[in-house]
């Protein structure tokens, strides 16, 4: 038998062992080393940026903000989904510079189906760590075009064009060569305006992936080793990706909407009409405020879009024709001519060979016809107002009828429009005769008899 001291020692040891076991269990350390339950892998984070429409300063600011946000949240990938007809060279270069200097791998994906990445979009596509396209999309046609005015076929213009094309081609070679893509074919997109379908781009080593959707793209990218612009290699771990869409700020969204060819044209016409109405009706305030605001917004948009100055002269010429229509009888010929000239100016307003970057025909007709009708109507009303008899002031007395209160013999007094006036006449007029004011000379009125007598009081 065990002694009482031995039993006490065994009991104490057992109690200590139980306490230790409970402590280990509560801290999770009771399991043998190497047998802890595996936790789910952390979700990777993908920052999605959308380039849609023309590439301009506002769009570049939005994209750069997206990269800053991606770095702030520690994103594993920046995915730029793109559908663009092209845009301004400075904005394009800002975006490309951010892509090639990004600490986060960047994928540019031309999507959805039926869309494109033309001109500046082609440069951005090929600058990415991974270039991808959806089925039914196209890219290329990256030849630079002149913006902001008409072109003349002079020797200086030809030299300038060669310089611009050579600069763009060298920029393309520097980007594509570093990425290990087809330099010769990419350069032809600049020098010869070549364009490619997604299959042609993939077969000729211009892009890396053709994906049906964004989900399909991320699946293909998972585990892929990507060569960065600086020569390093990064492996994309995109298990269970968490996607965050970067949206424009309210200011950026507003400016992006204003910087549209159709909106620019409408703002310009509304601005001119508002200023015109305020000029002919001083004191209305509202038309002048609206017109001034619209012109300021149009000015902002013109800093983003390549406005053709010659088109502005066409629009101004159309306004002159509308004014002449109100002044002279042309049986509508001047109005028709003005409408034709204004629509032609609208179609020329944005100096770009890309259809998507011009004023649409619907907007040209929809804005021009009401503008023409209002301008002719208002101008006719203004011209009519010049013929109206003055309703106030001394000039309003001309034609008014009054009574002679003091015989006019060279000079006399008459009562007209509730007031006594010194009067003169070409002949003697007796007191009480009815007279009509012929003209006003300072503080005197010249009258002539009407042949009537004043009514009895």
C-alpha cells in the first residue's frame, strides 16, 4: 500500500498535469509541433482600373490615382481594362510611365468583346507586364495625328510629321523591346498604321493572353511568372482574388463627361445663345450667367479635346447668316445656308481622323436646328423693337394729343399727357383748341392743330 505522503504527492502531480494540459489546450499549443490545422490562404487583392473612351488629362489623373490606391491597400495586381479609340500623347505617356515604374505587376486587358485599343491604347497595351485581349477585339493603328488645326501640305509640315512619327516609333521600340515583344510589327503600327485582331496580336507576339472574361484572365494569370520592366521576375499568386474597382472622383467624372465632342458643341451653342440674349436684354441676368458658365465649361473641354479653330469660324459665319435672315427677306435661303455651314463646322470641330472623337451627326442636327430657329426669332424681335414708338421719356410725346391752355401766337402753353408744356406752332392757335405734338425741342413742344375742341369737363 502506498503511504499517505505518497498518495498526496501523486494527487498533487496529477493536478499539476491537468492544469498544464488545460493551459496548453487553451493556447493551442497542445497539438504536437507540425500538426497545427492549416488556415485558408489569404486572398490576393486585385485593383481594377477602367479606361473607357478618349485618353486625356482627366483619364490619366484617374489612372494615376488608381495606382496610388493600389499601393496603399497593398494590392498584388493592377488590372487595367481598356476600350479606347486613342487620345492625347502627354496623357498616354503619363499612364505608361506609371505602368513601367509600378512596384505592382500590371495587366492591361482589351475588353469587352467588340471593343478596341487603338492609337494611344496600343502603346498602353504593349507597355504592360502582361498584355491581354478578349475575343473579337482589335488593336494597333497607332500613327500619330496632328491636333488643334488644319494641316497644309507644306515642306515644313511634312518635316514636322516625319519628326513626330520618328519620335513615336522610337518610343514604341523602347517599350516593346524591353518587354520582349515583336518590335518590328509594333513599329509598323506606328509608321504604317497597321491594326491587328486579337488572334493576329497573339500569334505575332504582341500580346501574351487571349481571355474570354476577366475571371478567365485571372485564372490564366494565377501562378504565372511575369518579367517586369526592370528585368526582375514576379510570380502572380491569384488564388481566390479579391477585386476592388477604382472609381473616378465626382470632379473627374464631371470633367470626363464635359470633355466629350457632343457635349462641347452643345455647351458652345448654349453659351453663345445665352450671351446673345443677355446682350440684347440687359438685366435678365439668368441667360448671361448660364451662357457664361457654358462657355467656361466649353473652354475647359477645349483644353482636353483637339479643337479645330477653322470650325469655330464656320460656326461664327453661320450665326451671321442667321442674323441676315432676320434682317432681310431671303425666303429661308440664308437660314438653310447657315444650318449647312454650322453642321459642317460641327463635324470639323474636333480635329481627329477617329470617328469616335468627333461630334456625332445626331448631335450636330439636334443642336443646330433649335439654335438656328431661336437665333432668327430673337433677332427679328430685336429688329422690330427698333421700330416701336418709345413708351417713356420725352420721345413718347411725339404724336400725343393735348389742349391749348394759353393761346399760341408764336409761343403758348399746352396740356399734354397730364403736364403743361411750352408750345410753338407754325400758325396762330386759339385757347381751347386740340393740337398734336409734332416734335420735341428741348423743353418746348412743336404742335399742329387737329381741328377738334377739348371735351367738356
